[in-house]
C-alpha cells in the first residue's frame, strides 16, 4: 500500500483548506446537502489510492453511494459493502 500526503489543490478542498493524508483517518465536518458527496467524489478523482468512507448507518451509505456515482459520472467505480 502506498502512503503519503495527497495534495489537493483544486475544487472543494482548496476552498475549504482540507488536507487528506493517505493511510490515516480524516474526520470531516458535517456538511449540508450533497456537499459531502461532492467532496468525496473530488477526493476520489484526485487520489491515486483507494478511498474508504465509513458511515453511521445503511441509509447514509446508500445516499452517499448514489450521490457519489452522480458526481463521478461512471469515471471511477463506487462499491457499497454491507
């Protein structure tokens, strides 16, 4: 597994000043609407590694799955583990 810092220099991340470090857990703030899905989709597009998202419950996971698929437009596979 490759570890290191993923530099996010565009989109949602640069505007919010967020950094994500590979191999470490990052806790994001609670966002409104689909902004969390958009941020995850942008992370997946910019990252060369696997992105894992853990949700509180199944309905949240299903919501994120559908919204992330919309933002990625089939560029990157989105898998739901249940």
